[in-house]
């Protein structure tokens, strides 16, 4: 088989409707859903949407087609050529030009320096938190551009918080591929027990806006462990310079997403700082609009997650406790087996998924109604 024939065969294997691909991977559980996958498509269930498949999709310039593209995007350009690595990569052990007095940076709302490429050179590690969602993807591309200008792209580390079975299929693999597109070091962190296990066996209650242990336990605290590891790697080289290791912790939060996110300082001292490390939290795209985010992604030519083409406004957990009911219904229709598992856990702990509705309510509604408009959610 020639390369071209092989690629065509591969594309034929993977190009099914987004719903078919997802439903076949997640398994059945919502009989009677409109547009349920055909038997031929069910045969694809054995094919896991693993990294090789996602990679093949990218190489073939294809991705799973959305069955119900609520927010279809225009075609993307070819991937942009990356800047060559710096001729003489900046060494982490070399003295770093310091034009920021970190002792003065205590408190919130630190001023964002005007010369960002130069400022990036003051950090030993530029840590990009990536969920593979649109905001972290745009942030990654933007910060990479700045780091190239500063000659410090080799200091970028991408970290993905692996949420396991509760994430949209293929998310971790896509996060890896997005990082690899830029030639970045990619780290995966995760808690031993996943969120569903934690809800069922430890907390016995769903997380909520007032108690977001899902974020603190499965994301923030896991990233802090990685920061500890990264600091240990740099410590010997940096300690002789008589200063702590400097970490820039970048998150793709945007003010537009919610009032609480709008209040977050774009630059602040991170609580993970201690005597060995100075951790600065930066929200590089805090003031960006959603249109700017998609423009940056299209400019990059790098693949985005298919969940957006299905109409989801956000990624991360398939079923977010903060999500709108319409978003949950859509997610349920594309992840029926996982929805069954959420119902089982909800019954086992006797605690409703949210104040407004139980998960069973959501699934019942998802069985009956086609989702034509998905409301965003705040949180
Ligand atoms: S997506 Fe929602 S449920 Fe998942 S960690 Fe974030 S806030 Fe919690």
C-alpha cells in the first residue's frame, strides 16, 4: 500500500461523524437518541481515539466531523512554520537579566511589564497550564511567540491535568500533540483517584461553585507538585546565583468567562512561592475576547478539540457542575455511557448534581430534546 493509499484508508477509518466517534468510544446508554450511530459506526468502537489516531488525523489534515456543528468555524490555514530554535539556546544556569525586583512584587495586581519578551527571560521556567481547550491553546501559541522573541522558548514546559475518564475523549492526546507542535516538554499530572471516585468514596457530595475541590485537588495541587519537581531540577544551577528559582505559572483564564474570573489579577504572586521558588501567576489572555482566541488558533493552524464543533462552549470535564443545563444535555448526548456512570454515583451518594437539577433530570431531558442552543456558564 502506498503512503497515499495508507493515508486515505486511515482517513476513511477515522472520519466518521463526531457523534459516532464519541458515542462509539463511550459506549451506549441512551437508546433512542436522535442520530444514534449506525452498526457500521459501532464497529469503530474497538478503535480507541488514542494518540496515534489523533496524530493521524492531524497529519491527514482531518478531524472528526461534528454531527451538529452549532458553531461551525471557517476552514483553517496550513500550520504555520515554527521559528527555528535560538542559535545559542539560553542556558538555565546562565545569569538571567533581571529587570524586575521580585521583592517589590508582593501583593496582588502586579503591573504587567511592557516588554514581555525581555521579561520572560527573567524566569527559569515558563509553565503553561493546558487543558487542550481553546483558551489554553491560544495562550500557548501567544506565549510561545513571545518566548521566541525573547529567545527562551526552551524554558517553556506544558502541563496537562489529566482528569481521566471524565474528560472528553482524546483530550490528553490532543494536549500532548499541541505541545509537541511547538517542540515543548510536556508533563501530565493527575490525582490517584479520579473525580468520580473521589465524589463516591471520599466527599460523598458533588463539588460546587462554593466548594470547587475538583479544581483544587485535581488541578491546582497537582501542578504545585510539578512545580516542586521543576524547582528541584533547576535549584543547583540557580542557587549559586543567590536567588530562588523563578517560575512563571501561566493560565488561560479570561475575564469574559465569568465575573469571578474578571476580578482575577492578570499578574500576581502565586501561593506556591516559598524560600526556594518565586512563583508568579500570569493570565496572558485575561482581556482577550473569544473572537481573539479563535483568531489566534486559526493563525497557528494547530488542531482544536472537536467538542467545540459539537457546540460545547468549554472543554475540561464532560459534565461540569457549573455548566448550563443545555451544555450538560449536549455533553450527555455525546457521552451516554459516562452519563450512566454519573447517574449511578448520584444515586449512590444521594446528593444532587447541582442545586437546580439532578444529573438524572439532565439525562432525562437529553433523551427527549434536541439541543439547538447551548448556553454558556459562569464559574
Ligand atoms: S470543569 Fe467543572 S467540574 Fe471539572 S474541574 Fe472544572 S469546575 Fe470542576
